[in-house]
């Protein structure tokens, strides 16, 4: 039977295309234009070619920020993904307990980012914050405003508290989608809980995990508000991540040209890493289904 | 009207080039639909995948040349063109 070709459905994509054009493509084109010019104001700009790229690619301040950013993003992924899976596995499967768990888990996700920063800023203080006070009371010399390690731990803990629920909720939905027949077959085979997790749950969670890893990588790689409110990038530059360096450059110093060049480098890194994650995981899945 | 976008001739040419590549790829797809195949790259790719990989890696070739040396940017461009064409053919 010949399949009827009808491409009229493409028109349905048009509104989305217009939206993406205005929210992403046109701003991106503008950033490309700014990155090759010295911008003074709306009517005064001088073409400088690749000068800003040379400047930002050789700037050690940016290299340090990039290193901190990768360290932060990979630490966040290493903690949040296994923890999110563990939380989802231990959640009740039905009844009012499961609804309660879902609501409690979703709460941190509903809090605006700047408020999360403020909550943790107060929470971590040794004089009035419960966390900081408790640590100091048991003899731990904790001060996130003066100690680099403490600042990093607090920023990491804050992100884990804020975003692990997202991973857990995604995994929970993935786990609920596994048909009972799989568990019944495993029971007949007397499979251990580890074997069930390794051979049934984890493979079936792969697609939601791809989504979780991608979302968490992109989000953590572009993090700005929370560490800015919590530590202001300090002590020194210890928690100054890429987006904060970029904002200082673009808004603080009004260096629009270098900031635009750097934004494009930043964009390309996010694009490359996201593509690598996506391709690796989707090909692993494909190889498994082929084999 | 487009003054706020601060257009320049080189950047406009760049986007026109990308637009032309996409138009040519669309026509090629309509005339001869792509078949996923495995070439030099470790994964099976379609024509569009190879173009995406080629363009993304070209961007990094340019950044590597600009960041590590004072070589003329046209060298990076030349290397990138050869790289993208090779990738489309044998990738």
C-alpha cells in the first residue's frame, strides 16, 4: 500500500518556529553581531573582527570560571542523579502517602531561585541560621563567607536540595510506567532487588534519565541567581561561575563585545556537551535494542 | 528598523551562508532522502547529523585557532570547509 504524503501538518509547527525565532534565533544573531564589534551605544559601533574572541579565549579569569563551572556541574550530576533515583525507589507507590510525598518533593521546585539563595544564606549563618549554628555547636568551624570549602559545600547542598526533587519526580514517573508483568516475571525467577533494579528498572528509566541529565547539566551550567545571592561569588572568586563572570563583564563593565564573544563560546560548550550526552545515551539504548 | 541588531557585512554573509546550506540540504532531502549509515564516525548518522557535527566541530576549530595562535582566521575557515565536506562524504 502506498503511503499518502501530506505535508500540510508542517504548518502546525509555524507558531512554534515564530516563537523560537523571537526568543532564541534573533537574539543569538544579535549576539553574533555584537561579538565582532566594539559597541558604544545603539548608533555607535566599530567592527573589530576576531579581537574579542582572542581576548576572551586567552583570559585566565574566564579559564578559572570555566573550570569551576565544569567542577560544579559534574559534582551536581554525580550527586543528584543517584540520589534522585534512590528517592524515587523508596517512595510509596500508591495511596495518600504517595500524593503527600509528591507534594513535599515538589515544594523546593516551586520556590523562586533568588528566594532559595536567601533561604540558604540565612540557614547557613552561624548566628541566626539553624544549619550554621548547629554545625558550630557540635564543634565544626563552619563559615561559608570566609572558607572556600564551606562555600562550595553550601552551594552544592543548596543545589542538591533545590533540584534533586526534579530528578526524583522524573524517575518516579518512569518507575510507575513499568508494567507489573515485568515484576511478576522477576518474582517467578526469584530475582533479587538488586537484579530487578539492574535489569528492569534502570534500563526502563533510561529515557527519563537522559532528560534528567540534560536538564540538570544545562541548568547547573548556567546557574547564576542562587550562588550570587548566597555567596556573591566569594570568598574571593571561589564560587564565581561562568554566568556571573559574564554578567560582570556585560552589565558591570558594559563590555558588550567581549561579553557577546564569551556568550557564544559558552553557548557552544553547552551545545557540545548536551549533544555528547544525548548521542551517547541514545546510541547506548539503540545498540542494546539492536543487540 | 534592524539597527538594534547591529548588522555587519561579515556576520550577514555568515548567516546567509548558513541559510543557503540549510536550503540546499532541504532540497537534497526532497530529491534524495537520506539513509542512515556508518562511515568514519563511530556512530550511524544521517546527512543532517553529519552537517550538524561538521558545523559544531568547525566552530571549535575556529576557537582553537583563535585561542592558541595568531594564525590568519582564513586558515581555520579553509580547514573547516575541507573537514565539513569530508565529513559529509565519508563521515
